[in-house]
């Protein structure tokens, strides 16, 4: 790893630069407000390192960081066998265009214990490797935070890499600003980023079913075939690697490739059958198949959903909305929603909450008033984000109004999604500390609770996953009986 030619300066960009960069997106006032919020969030971080993959999400984070922090930002790209060759070159070109210092460092996911075996938490190992590279670099260059390009829609599906991000304290400004994928693309387009419409491109290790061993040779075969298909004019494509017989001695001798094209491109793929077949055979694939469902992000995770539901339950029967992470808490006995209704966009509320602990390790809960929705339930204190507010500002305000405290807000410790009948809730949970003993000003009651006793309290449904996590952590640490 090589540091920048000189340590990044903490000086802010000129007033003229900031004014020009802060122009309206013009597509909608709501989007302009989110962009202004994103700028304020990143400006508040101070000197930062952006983990830059070359995609539109991290490109938008880098663009705003360059606008708001000037020379006090560095882009770091981890290059390994799991990154497509063309992506490393494209990432470098984009950073040069933004005028930001760029460090490309070599990562070694395949050498990391637990990664090559391709477990269901493979992304956790990958992100851990990334932070093992980013943290010493950020410390060496005097950069206070590591920024990721996670957006709201990334919080859905099976994404163990987010757990690593939370554990290591990485910041996710697009999430904090409430931006989903379509909004990221709209803002990136308005700001003139060339990658605003760049197709999604997950790392190459996602092309292998869980449990299928990942090797450098297999990664290169997948990469070269995808590049060949791009050269044939297909913008969005996935090359899925499947072993024909996992028990065979030479595991790489026989493999099947399952090709995912955009549905609109399926007819064209069949028309170019001979060229596609030749390209696949050139990479040693014995069988070449076309997935009739077409491209869909995260298709490898369908098997996890099927396993969790058991046999006979279709993958689309009760699918979660893509924007919600983990379990939504919906009852298995809930009535089926008609497909026409389920396809309609649902309202989404972004709220904040505080995870506050005292010196004895107890967790703070507040009780909802009898006149509130879901009366008398206990919850982690917090509330909604008002228009124009930063998440930390909203939490600080809510804690003062409800409890009469001045709170010190730390990093995000959990992101929780919950599906209520009328709307989808996304809750950012921050670590926080109080300056005094809280009092029940706008809540019914307050209490400090030992983690092992949290389950004894009737908890707000959206808070239940964090309650369960805290109880597990306490039991694993042996701090509670």
C-alpha cells in the first residue's frame, strides 16, 4: 500500500466551489432536500476515506466528499481476483476525473480463512478484509471516517457484509440521507457522473452458489466470459458457475454456466447463440444454459429463502420488499396480499433510535404513552427525522424532548427494517450517551434494563430484533446468567 504523495489537507473547498456544487438536482424538491442532507452529513464527517468500488453508489459518495471536503478525502479501491479486470481500470479513470487522490491496494480474500469455501456469510469475510486495509490507511493519513456506498435498497436481501460495516464503525451516508438506488442514480445523473446508469455489478464471488469453492482460476473464467458477453453488446449479464459433479477428482474439469441476461435481451441472446456458446466453451464450460427468468440481483440468495421457508413454499409467495433488511416480523398467519396490491409502492418511514447503556451494562428503554399508537409498549428512545434534519440531529432533539437530556451521539450500531400494515419502517440505531439521568417528559415511563431481562418487557415490534441481539451477545459474553 502506498500513501498519497502528501498528507491530505483538511482545508475546505472554496466558497465558489461549494456554491457551484450545491446546485439543485431539479428533478424534485424532495430529492434536492436529500442531496442537501447528504452534503451536510459528509461535511460533518470531516476528513474521510471512501471505499470506492467504481459503482454509482460509491461514486456519488466520492463526488460529494470531493465537493465538501476538498483535499481531505482519499479514495481507496481494493483490487483482487474477485474484481473484474475492467472494473479496476474504470474505477481509476473515474477518480482521476473527479480530481481525488486514489489508492489501489491489493486485497487477498481468497487467502482469508472461511472465504474460499464460500459460506453463506462470505460477504462478511470480504468486507472484513476491506476494513483491514482501510483502517490502517485512514489512520496513517489522518482520516477520521471510512465511508461506504450502501444505499437504502442494499439493506434488503441477505447481506452479511453490512454486519461487518456496523462492527467496524463505517459510515453509510446514503443510508443516513435516506437515498435509495433510483434516487442515487437520479442525483448522480444531475451531477454529471458518467456512471449514473452503470449496471449493478457485484463482486465475482457472487457468481458461485454458496458452498461451491471459489478459486482464482474459476474467478478468471467467469470474468473473461462476462467480458466477452459485454463485447457482444449485453450491458447487464451474470455468469453463474455451477459444478457438474462436486465429488469428481478434478473439480474444475466440468462445470455448467447459467447465463442471466436482462429479460428484454433474451431473444437477442438466443439469436447470438453461436457466439455465446463459443465464448463459454473457450472458458472451459461443458454445459451452457440460459436462465429464462432473466437477470435479477441476488438470485443466489433465493436458495436461502427457500430453505428457510421449507419445501413447497414458493420464493415469491411472501417475498419481503427489497428495501427492508433482515426479518420484518410479519406473522406467518398473515393473510396473503393480492399481487396487484403487493406490487404497489408502500410508504416508507425513516426513523432514528438510541442504544444507551449505563456503567453496569444495562440498556435504556422508554414506555409509550396510553394515547400513542401501540400504547404502553416499551422501545428504544427516538423518533422521526423532520425535513431537513440530519439523523444525529433528529435523535438528539428527540432525546431532549422526551427525556430532558443532552445526548452524545456515536456511530450506527444497527439498521432495522420492519413491515407494518400501513408502511415500511427503516430505523437507524445509534450508540449514545446521556449527560444526566433521563426523566419521562413525553413518555409514560423510563427504565434501565439488564439485557437478559429485555424479553420480559412488551417491546415495540420493530425493536424486537435488537432486543434479541442484545440478549444473545450478553449470553455469549457470559455476563448474564
